[in-house]
C-alpha cells in the first residue's frame, strides 16, 4: 500500500479551516506548525508541502478573507445616490464580518499587518468604499479628502463589528449602534446639499 497523500485538496482545505480558527482565537506565536497539523489530522510535512510553512498558511487565510470581503462588497449594486450606496456598503461589510467571524478576526485582529499575495492582486476590499466616497465627493454630497473619509468610515465600521463579534453589542442595541454611528460619520462629512438644514462640522484635529 502506498503512503497516503499529504498534499491533496481535502487536506489543504482542512488546514485552511483549522488555521483560520486558530489564528483568530490564539496569539500567532502560539500557533505552531505542529499544532496546525494536529488540528487538521495531517503531518507537519503537509504544511510545508502545501504552504511552505506557517507564514504561507497565514497568508492563504488572509488572502481568502480579502477575496471574500471584496466579493461581497463588489456585489452591492450601485444606485444613483452615492450616499445610499455607502450605507449599503457599510451594511454589507458588517454582514460579512458577522458571517465570517474567524476570517474577519484573522484579517483585522492580528498584530501583524496584512500583506496580500499576488493571488489577491488588486482585489482590495477598500476599493468599492473608496469609489463610492469619490463619487459622493464629485456629486457634492460629501466634502473632504477621500482617503480621510474612507479611514473614518472604516474605523467606525471596524469598531462596531469588533464589538459585536466580542458580544459587547448584540440584538437591537447592535442594530441601533450601527445605524446611528454610520449616520453620524457620514453626516460629519456631508454638505448641506446632502442633509438640508445641517450645519456640517469638520473632523476634530
């Protein structure tokens, strides 16, 4: 009888699934190649054969997270109102984070910054958000630097989703916090044309 394969698709998927949970729930330094292999029911050799080691497996997990978030955000249909699109994109971001909690935490919760591989390429999940903000600025709905607006919106989204995944916000409280926070951020950058009667205040320095 020949030796069992250690580099087939099933083993690869088990390693990615186990790594996703472990990288999301444990400090990265505590996740060893031996622990990853044991959790997936395979050998340490499989980790090196399929991913060239722990760093390659971590890169695969994060690449999949980026690709999944990008896919869901780009699936949000564009409308004639850029502001409505931004609310829809924020909702899609929150939904993806709640449905893929381990991928979300592995992507945004680690101490190391994410560097996408060549397999991710230009599928940056921030692109749909930046494009909608750019259109809102061009339409005089929002006023300000596009990058700064995107950062402020992402910081708010990330905080909301992180608190929700941690159980600090749930149910109606989470829904209310999401609506009020995103509304406040967008109103903070809005022009009077977007919210008639609103006196827009610039971001605090």
